[in-house]
C-alpha cells in the first residue's frame, strides 16, 4: 500500500512514469542494503541508522541489522502516544467499528466482568456466556447509555438540590419572622361542641364574659400590690443591681476621689487606736511623691489578691520603717516590694505578675523591630560612606583627566624629550675629552661630522678620507657662504693650527644666535630650548632638525615614521653614534633646510601637531570614560 | 554510508539531478514516518518491517524515590527481511 502511494506521489511530483518511480523506490532500499553491507552502517536523515550487529550466540556467526531511530522520529512517536493517552476515553473501546476490526483482548475483559455481575441477578447469562462479541457490545452500549443518562440525571438532580439549598434559606427566614400561630388541638369534644346548638353557644358565651370580668378585677388590683412591694424594697433593689453590674476600667478612675475621701476619713478615724505608741510620736507627714492609694487599690483589684494587703504598702505606712533597715528603701526582709531610685521616683515590683508568652512575644517583636532599625541605620551609614568614597575617587579621576594636558605640559616629560636631554648631556661629556685627550680628537670629530647612518663607515675613517673631503670644502669656501664655513673649520683642526678657527666661527655663531631668539649655540649645533631640538649643520651647509636620540635603531625609525605621519613630506634619517661609556645612540634627524629659521618653523609645526594629537587622544579617552 | 551518498547514487543511476534525488528521498522518509505514526507498523518488501513498541518504565525505582512516574515511551524497532539478511551475510 505504502509503496503504491509513494510511487504515485513521486511520479506525480517529478513527472515520471510509474515504472521509473518504482525503479527509484526499489533502488533506494537496494542502495541502503548495499551501503549497510559495504560500510556496516547506513545513516539516513530523519529516519535513523541501520547498523550491522554480529549475533555471537549462533555458531554461524551471522550478521543482523539493528535500527537506531533518530531523536526526531522518537519524539514524534512519543508525542503521538501522549496525545492518545490524553484522548483516551472508555467509550472508545465500545465503538463497534473498532470491535469488528480489532477484537483486542484487553478491552473485552472489563466487559465480561460487568456482564457477569449482572448475570447473578438476571437470567440472561446464557446469551453472554456464548462468547458472541456483538451481543456483548450491544449490551454494553445500553449499559453505558444508561450510565450516561444516570449521570446526567444525577447532575441535574444535584443542580436542583443546590438551587433549592440556595433558595430555601430565604423561605425559612420568612417563616421565622412570621409569629407562630397556635392552633388548638382538634379533639372529639371540640367537634361535638361545634355541632351543638345555639343554646350551648350562648351558655359558653356567658361563662366567658364572667371569666373576663374576674380577670379585669384582678388586673385592677395589681398596681396596688406593686406599689406596696415597691415601698417595702426601695433600698434593697439598687444595691443588688450595683453588685451585679461589673465595673469597667474607666469606673475605677471615677471612683478614685470617693475612695480617697473614704480612705482619708478612715485614716483620720483609725490612726490613733491601731498604731503603737512609739510610732505615734513620729507621725510622718504625707509626702507628695507617694503612690496614691487609689493606684494601690487598683493594683490589688488587677492582681485579684486582696488578702496580701501589707505587701504593697506605701511609704505612708510606718511599718515599713519599723521592719526595714532604716534606709527607707524597703524593710530588708524581701517582702516589701517598694523601691526608691536616685531621682526619688518610685516603682512597684509586681511580684505576682509573672511573664506570659504573650509578653515575651511582644518583647521579641519589639526587639526585632529595634534590631531591624539598627541594622538599617548601619547599612545606610555604610552605603553613605561607600557612595561618598566612590564619588570622591571619581571626581579626583575626572579632575585628573580634565587637567591632564596641563599636568603633561608642566610635570610630565615624555621619553623622547628625556632622550634629547640625554643628548645634551652627551655633548657636555664630549666636551671634556676634546680638551684633555688629544688622541681621541679623531673620534670626537667623527661624531661631530654629523652624517647620516649610511655614511657611518666613511665617518669612522675620516682620517683616511681627509684629502677627499678637502676638495669640496675648499670649493664651498670659494662660494663664500658664511653659514657653511663651519665644516671647513672642523677639518683643519687636525691638520692646521687652531688659531684660525675662532676667528671664523665667532661671527657665524653671533649672527645666528642673535638673529633667532630662543636658539643658543652649543658644540653640537644650535639648541632650541622651547621646541627642545637641535639644529645641526650638515657638510653641504644645510641645517637639519635633530629631534631625538634613541637606544636602538628600531625606536629611532619608529619615531621617524611617526613624525612622517604628522608632517607628510618631511624626510628623516638615523645617525648612529658611539659615545664610549654611554653606549651607542641613534639620532633621529629630519629634513634639510637652508636656514635655521626654516628649521625652527618646521620644528614648531611638529611640536604643535604633536600637542594637538595628544590633546585629542586625551579628550577621546575622557569622553569614552 | 550516508544520505548524501545515497542521493548521489540515485542521481547517477537514473540521470536525475541531486536536488530531485534529495527530494525523492525526503518524500519517501516523510511518508514512511507518517505511515508508521498512523498505523504503528510498516512492512517494506525485501527490506524489513518497522514497528512501534511500547516500553513501560521500571516503576520500582521511582516508587522508592517517591517521584512521579515517567510517561510511557514508544520505541521503533526494525526487523530485517530474509532477503536483506541473506544479502548481508553473503560474501
């Protein structure tokens, strides 16, 4: 069946003949079999894996195929089963179509049981025991339909009951409100009386009138009796009422003045007879801070112990002093519960008032509240401290960021400028051996020649190439350029006497230093303190900017590339210098300028661009933060 | 062997594109799964039969732990046909 369906579908979708589709269908399964045979496994998406399994139990060691379904397939199948369980109803088993196609054993079992239970009471067991399924099903249908009906009836009945319960209470309340009508019991005598003639009725009416007259007379006598009773028991009745009525808490306060008055009267009356003669002499005046006796009485009534009168005495009672130790702070026997504090305030220790669970609970609740309040206060204080510290730190960082350009300008010197300073130190250190060691003059002069790195070899062998260098220098001197005379002056140091040098150098130095402000002459060249560079004159008479000196060649080249990025078109070069104890240094030089002013302009341009770039970086960092 | 190998094989043998072959295989698998879900059993000639079996979990362990019983799961089983087995075992 499924084969035909699939073949039809394939032929329909792909416009193939049924023969071709069938061939494809067969070929798919043949391919799976071949794949299993060759590779021992065939994995098909959305279906599963066919794996070969060796059956070791047999002697032939035959292979079998095991199928491992995919998770999606298993989930789909389990979903189906779950839906079946949800849609399960016992009535489905009774469906005649299912019973005809699938006479399953399981659903029949409960049917037999139900039928057998009925068979005990009825005589229809013979038909059922024949085993005819259709008969059983028909009966079951009837039973279940009856059950359904019965269930529906029960529901209706229960609904009616509920409705009646809802409605009936109103009727009952109405019956309660209506006064009960007393109906005299109906007896044989009454029936006879009713049947009697008018004469009997008249006699009875006469009797009733007589009875009514008697009752009226009795009623008239009642007020007289009542007045007599009232006159006899006028005083006794209100006393009984007072005793019966319970006193409220507010009543005690209303009664206090009366009791005080009675108490004071009683004191005035009874002070003299009970008090011993010794105490009579020491009559204690009434004190203002004494607890009022009304409070004592109130305490007695609260505690409900009127027998222990002496336990809660006040200071008015002189027995307290008599029994006590004389300090006035109690009798010392532990029976008096009166205490006086330092501030002359009093309190009473309620001995009988033992702590209850409710008191402890209230105390614990109060304590908990207090604990929570303290914790909250602590937390708030801590939070405040943290927040303030954070704000302080953040504000400090902000201030640093804002003023970072100024800080950088005045306090922080970058590495490049430090290196320039080192270069200056080098020059200062080089000055000494020039004067002291005449043997090292050749090497020093080689350093001062200030040629690029490519000409290092030539610089080292200056002594050998002296005659070669003399020729262009003489030609340049012939061109009569006052600025370019310096290299000329250096070379004759070795060959010619030094007397001529100052004569020619001084006017050049004076002209350059005097004309350009902020530039001073040094051994290396012209120092620019503002831009922190050195303008060095080359052999060809032009000036270069010696911007910085570095430890390694890579650093120097990196610096040159950076400066080239800032000022495009500015060519840079590295000059290697051996300073003996100081080590080797690589000087970064930029451009060739005819005058120092041009070099200075370029150096200023370089420094301003560097500063602008640094400020932009800092601002970007600030905004990012 | 993989599904791609099967598709390539079909495409080569029947002079059809790989896309078509892929479509054919996917249709076949879909129909098989639908039929299996619907009837609970499929018999394919010269290949085998797929059937669904209900496997009830071991309730004892769950009863001890006082946990709810898991849902009953169905499993797909495959019984290879005689021809399939012979083809595999033949050398």
